[in-house]
C-alpha cells in the first residue's frame, strides 16, 4: 500500500497530507481499527478482520472472530493480536493458509473480557495492555497470565504509549 494517511469510516480510505482521498477497495464496513502489518494493511471491522491487498479485501476472520475493536502487532502467530467484544485473540494459519484464532481471555469475567483496545508494551513485547469495559488489564503472553492494573471499574476505550507513559481514556 502506498504511504500516506489511512482512515476507516464506511470502508477504508487512503489519502495524503495535501491530496484527496480514495476508497481502498469496494468494502464499506464500518472500520474500528487499522494496522500497518508486515503483510500489508489489516482492518478490524464490525464483522471481522480483513487484509487489504490493493483493491481486494481478503478475509482473515473465521466463525469465532467478529466485532474487531482494536489491533496491535505482535511476534506471535500471524503477527496480530485482536481486541474484540469477546476478548483478545491471536491467529495462526492452518494447513489451508486460513487464519484460526486462539482466545486468551476466557478466564476473565465478562466486562474484563470485553476488550476495546490492545497496546504492546514497548519495553516487553510479551506484555500487552488491554483496555476493557472493566479497566486496564495486563496480559503476559509468555506465561499466559492476566493481572488487573490499578485502573479498574471504568471502561477504557483508548490506550496509547506516548512520551514515556501509558495513556488511557
């Protein structure tokens, strides 16, 4: 995909700082998350996960992966962790080169499982901070453990690492 801006609304749009915008492919899904991934652009939408290859959208979700709310790059499986209303998941390709998803949040209560956003700790790629309906939870992917942060009992819908700190909204 060319360099420039990417915007998700009713589909995916590509633009430049001072130029116009063009729709990237025919899909008009409401886009919740956009990730520039090693294989291209990956878009999380209300109905799953798609890889955008030029003007073509390739399905990356299966029957278990729906309502994608957030995405992050990781060094696991296909290189993507998905935040979803059903928790967080990582994918790996099956024998037919179709992504299959492993859920990591099943042990959490419902509000902690409902994941809005996921951010990989820049100091430890195996530590993922997850903004949920129950606050910020920390997942250690190396040993598959969850820990509640001190920010609990409030929905966290945005999360970012910037200027040496994590920021949650």
